C-alpha cells in the first residue's frame, strides 16, 4: 500500500501522534494494567527522549502527511545482526485498513537494507490474534509460546 510511509519520529510528530492516541486493550494480558490514555505534552516529551538510543529506531507511520502510528526497531544488535519490531497504531479509526501490514513490510525492508540486519524478532501477548495474523501473513515464523507471549522471527 503506497499511501503509507515510515519516517524517523521527531518530537513534533510524536506530540501530534499522541494527542489522538488510544491504548489498545489487545496488548494487555492483564487487564488490571489497562488504563485509558490521557495526553500530556510533558509526558510525551519525556517518552520521546527516552526512546533515543543507538539500539533503537523509532518511526512514525505516515499517511497523508499525518502520523497514524508508531513502529520501533529496537534491541538492535549490530554484532548478531538482529533486532525486534514493535508497532502500535494511533487509535481504532486507522486499524483494519491494511496500514499495519504495510508498515511492518516497510520496517522489514529497512531492517535488512538500511540496518543490515539478518533477522527481525517480534512478540505478542497470546490473546493478540490480530497481531499474530499480520506477522504470519507477511512471513514471520512462529517460534514458541513462553509465559504470556508468543514469539516470532523473520530470517532474511
Ligand atoms: C496489530 C496492528 C499493528 C495491525 O495493524 P492493522 O492495520 O490494524 O492490520 P491490517 O489491517 O494490516 O491487517 C489486519 C489483519 O488481521 C485480521 N484480523 C483482524 N482482527 C483479527 C483477529 N481478532 N484475529 C485474527 N486476525 C484478525 C484481518 O482480517 C487482517 O487480515 P487479512 O489482511 O488477511 O484480512 C494494529 O491493529 C495495532 O496497532 N493494534 C494495537 C497494538 C498492537 O496490537 N500492536 C502489536 C503488539 S505486538
């Protein structure tokens, strides 16, 4: 889907993204930990700062020049040439339109072509069947279930 692109997250994009953010219950195995999201500019600033690291690339998923989600390639290990993908779209209005699938495909390309990785890992809580479906659809292999999580891997 060409209408989606990834761009490196900036502080401004991060603020714009989180102003209309909703936490998704699908990522909480323990619903006692789920809380509706409340936007706070200072908290988003701190979040953005905390995500700046040589072992992580934080992307904004862009559609029509607006951020509609974030995607991270994290735990980047340049010796073992592997990293871990995580993704969260902004709210329900942008889910279920193929954007997550498109963004994950672009992230794999970036991990292999730009970062020179040989493998990308991902994990989801067991109940998050939508995320599992998307990972499997684009070619991630299911590895194992451990604790509350299912683990996946895409080898180049
Ligand atoms: C998971 C997420 C990134 C997927 O992105 P998306 O744009 O909503 O998904 P897409 O529209 O690209 O694809 C959804 C696919 O899952 C399928 N699907 C939808 N609900 C499903 C469910 N409950 N169980 C299994 N498959 C499901 C759809 O049919 C579609 O598959 P298809 O293309 O084969 O028809 C997005 O929904 C999201 O951000 N969710 C909240 C955070 C999250 O779960 N992040 C992942 C943490 S590991």
